């Protein structure tokens, strides 16, 4: 294959498949399990990233409607995901620091978060309403995509959009490197996910290099995700300091959680520094000195 010619993956067919698979997972059982919720949220994030990539070459109203519909559908699943993640994170901490949990055995918030909800065979009215809303949003998005012309994209424009996403991540990297606040790190993770999911369509131009890059980005975003999971758990515990009512064991538990965040963050910077070096060109990241389309 001539490596100076971009042969992209079929964007419309993959976007359609993302939505179809999300609907399949939604209807797989009366109540979506934790794995299905996770996979659906990933598929919807991928779909939004694709719509941003093709944005300049499709009808603006179509793009905005679908991005908003998919965002709303994912938001409806947030509470379904959070309880599972909180429980998983707490169980990992309990295994690492059993002596702290022995001292916090009567902490109501921790016990509630650790308590696994009974497996529902039928959805509650609230869950049923959420499922129906998500299904309606996905059906509308799928219908609009079906009748949208997405066959003749200009690869030069697509590459420019990928470059815009890359530059956005570089900017967020610099913001976070100079002021690594939790909210800023979370925003950098979201922008990096967009870049990762858009990059997938450019894999044919240099498969070994781009696959390796995707693997690094997956590890990078995973560590950022763990940092965010801990932040959200601390909020769920309604923890604050100073607070005279805090038992010492709770203060220490949060210290240990912050230490874990520090370790994850130390893994983030070397990867981010290499990939998102200020002034570096996207074509060099993709393994080219000059890329002719």
C-alpha cells in the first residue's frame, strides 16, 4: 500500500455499528448490568468523537442534535455506573488497608457504598423510564445518521479536524502540567478520549505506529480515569477537611486515596510529555515527516 495516501475506515458504517451495539446492550436484559453500562457509555463517547471529526462536512443541525442526544443518553446512565465504580474502588482499598476498614466498620456511608444492590430481574419505574428515554434518543440518532450523506468525506479536512483535536489536548496538557487540578485533569482525559477514538479511523495510514500510539493513550486515559474515580468516591463519602467529626481512620483512608492518585499521576506525565510535546506536529506523531493526501 502506498503510505503517502490516506485510506480511511468507513466512518458511517462504524458509527452506525456503535449506535446499534449500544441499543443491543440496552435491550440485552431487563436491567443493564455493570459491564453493559460501561460498554454503552464507551460506544456513545466514540460516536460523539466521530461526529466531531466529520462535523465540518455534515449538516450542522444534524451534528449538534446527535451529539446532544448521545450526550444526554450517556448522562442518564451516570448514576448506574457510579455506584458500581464506588463499590469496586472501596473493595480494592479494603483489601489494601483492612485495618482502616476495621475501624470504620460502623461508617454508614462506606457500608452503603459497599453494599451490593440485589440483582434486579425487573427494572424499577425510575430505571424503566431511563431505559425508555435512552432507547428513544438512540433511535432518533440512528435514524438521522441513516439518511445523512457520509460517503464522500474529504480526507484533508478530516486530518485537519484530527489535528485540531490533537492541539486541544496539547493545550489541556499544558494547563494540567502547570496546574494539575482534578477538574482540569478530568477535562484533559475527555479531550484525549476524543483524540483516541478519532485516531482509530486513521489507523490504515500507518497501522503499527498508530496502534502503538492508541495503546499508550489507553493507558494514559485509564490512569486519569482512576484518579477521577477516587475523586468521585471522596465526594460520595461526603468527606471534608477540616472537620472535627471525622474519625482519624477516615482521614487516613483519604490520605491513602490521595497517595494512590499521586502514583497514577506520576504514570501520566511521561506519556503525556512525549505525545503532547508543545510544538510537535501531528504528522510526526503519526510516523511521517511529511504527509501528502
